[in-house]
C-alpha cells in the first residue's frame, strides 16, 4: 500500500525514516521547497486508507467488546505533511479529560465565528460522536486554520511540539477572554459576575483553571536575611534534563538555590544597596493538569545548531512534587501520568512525534493515523538512552500529569 501511495511522486516527497524500529512512521522531507496541500492530503489519505481498516479492526479485537470503554473512541489523525507535532499534542490533550470536556461543552454553545477554538471543538466533537469505535479522521479544518493564523506553522517543515502546545493553549485562553469581554460590553453576563475592567489582568478562563500553576521566586538577602518573593504564573514547566536521572530529580534541580554575587548582586530594598543573596524558585500553586516540558534540544556553539539530548530520564506513572513553597495551597497533591508526547529522531527539525495516552485502564500509542494498544511497561522504552552520543531515540518530550483531587 505504501509504495503504491508514493508512486510517481517527485523526490521531495520520498519518506525518510529518522527513528529506529519498524513500527514508527516518518515525516515528509522537502528538499525542493514547499509542497501543495492537495498533493499531501491525497497521499496522506491514500496511506491512511491502506492502513486504517486492518489497524482499526485489530485494535478493536485486541481490546475486546467487553473491555471497550463505553462512549470512548480511538481515532488516529491524518498527517498533512509534517503535522505530527500537531497530531501528537492534540491526541494528548484529547485524553486530558478536563480539557476535552470543556472543549466539547464549548462546542454545544451558540455558534461562534470560526477560530482555532471552534475548529478544535469541531475536531473533538467529530471524534466523540463517531459511530465507529476506532478509525481515522483528517483534521483538515484545524490545520488550515492553524496555518492561516500563525505563519510559524504555515509551511511543511517539522515544528516543535512544545511551541505548538504553548501557542494553542494561549490562543484558546485569549479567545475565551475576548469573548467574555464582548459579552460584558453587550451586557449579556449574568448579574453578580465580577467586573474585571477595573483590574489589570483579564478574568481567568477554563484553560487557566486546568493548566495554570504559580511559581514563587524567593530571594533572601545574605546581609539582613530579608526574604522577598515574586509570583509568576505558568501553563507548563520547562525543566533541564541530565543523564540517567528521573523527572523528580529534574524538578528538584529546577528549585536549586542560586547565589547572586559579584556583578549579579541583588538590590535589597531593606539594605538599600546591592548585596549577595540566595535565589530559588518554588511551586506555590499546583495545577489540575501539570504539563512538564523536558528541555531536550540544546544549542551547541561548536556545531552552530541545536542537538538533541537523548538522556534517559525516568518519568513515573505517579508523581508528587517536593519543591513546593511553605505557603503552597496544595503541597501534597498526587498526580497520575495521562499522556506523553514523544520525540523520535536525532534533532529538533527532523524526526517524528507520537503520543502515548492512558485511557481508562490501558495505554494506547497514537502515531498519526495508526493507533496501537501497548503495555504500561512499554512506557519505559520512551525514557531515553543511557549513551550521551546524539543518536536516534524515542524519548519523552512533554509529560501530562493529572491530579487525583
């Protein structure tokens, strides 16, 4: 099927396998410039049709009719030319249940003018209301809108999944805030709603309710011992990675104490002069869903490009954060791993993205239009490599942890 699908295409459309193992898909390489959307869509659809029937029936058979969750659907997404960065994040977000529920609830509201959020809601609704339990859906409308709204994604090059996640969450939040502002101006908000026009910051949205946490930056003057703190909100945390460690270790490193001295001395309001100080970052408010971005791409001066840190970083199925501040609102919050966006390959601008997600009591792997059931133990395959050499690897890149409360 694959050979037939690519027959007659120019060399710029030949597939490059940039990840190890026969099970992984590879992305389009474009050496002759940008390709036309129609050709890519046609090829992607042909390739999907060739695989979806056998794949879908095998998946359904493997789960079994008795075990198949009620009202759940497992649908792969067609790749429209290097859109695996988008597909993997969308699958991860779909299986973050609080987010999915809010997006589907938005779809049921009166029709709004087209935006990235309406396209996302249409896509999620299309998956959730399918007659079949498994299959493939082309997210054409969403991809078209994404490319129309942001020139960063308006090409057929590989993009960064974390950049896309950031853009999507912030755009959805902006749309919701703008709609709320319009409703207030039109007098459609119910009585008793808090008017934020007198506040500097817009009202928080359900994106913030789900993903937003708060960091506190504590600085202690080493002369007078006065501690000053400054809060900073986040939708995801980016953490440095080290070889053969765990995500808990990386998070501890995130909160390491830093000494401000020499030309980096801290201006102490109490002393009214520059003083040596200790500075550290702690988590003050933990979010409902904690999104952790592992900083696997590092700029190498001698190479004049980014390279991938394929370090082995263990991420557990259960997580508790220990670097919370003394006044944290929910310091003992326990988290369960619900989704992982995995980068396959040796560098940021090449390779492939897949998603592994937890649905009810089992794990699934989404590789564009292919969906497979995997054992929980197989997650260990995505920790990374113990070798420091930059090799092709399949390593966890964005982790989604959902709180139990």
